[in-house]
C-alpha cells in the first residue's frame, strides 16, 4: 500500500550512497537563499535609511536587485525540480517502477498546468 511505498522510499533514500551529494546541493540552495535575504535587508537599509556615505556608486544596487529577484524566484524552482529528479532516480535504483512512473506523471502534469496557466495569464493581460 501507500505506507509501504513511502517506507520503502525512505529506506532507499538513506541506503543510497549519493545521499550526501544530494543533501549538499540542497543545503547550498537553502544557504544561498538565506544569504540573499540577509544581504537584501542590508542593501535596502544602506540605500534608504543609512545616512552615511554610499559604499558603491549610485545605481549599482540594481545589480543586486536583479540577483535578489532571480534568486527568490529561481531557487525554489531549482530545489523542487532537483528534489523530484532525485526522487525519480532513487525510485528507479530501488526498482520501484510504479513510483517512478507516478513521479514522472506528476512532474509532467504540473508542468502542463503551469504552462497553461502562464499562457492564459499572458493572453488576458491588458496592455
């Protein structure tokens, strides 16, 4: 049943020799996200509230704002997609082809729904 499949997924995940590499990638993404949030606070305070001399030339904060926006949107997508990819590989390595099919089907369905939502949204915006 479902409980047995989930228990098998956990056992396979911890039995896999590549768990540390996967955890390192996830840790990198989470730390990068947190660092960006922390640095964003500092940059915004320096630009707006701090009365001291600017450390960088005027306008250079745009680079960090673009990086911040990209990081806040991209890292959750990367984290989710790599987690699903790792889950798929783990299921295939364990011989759980039914669960691997389920994960693949879920990924494709979510991508189709997201694509259709994006297409609908871009087609209905008033310029």
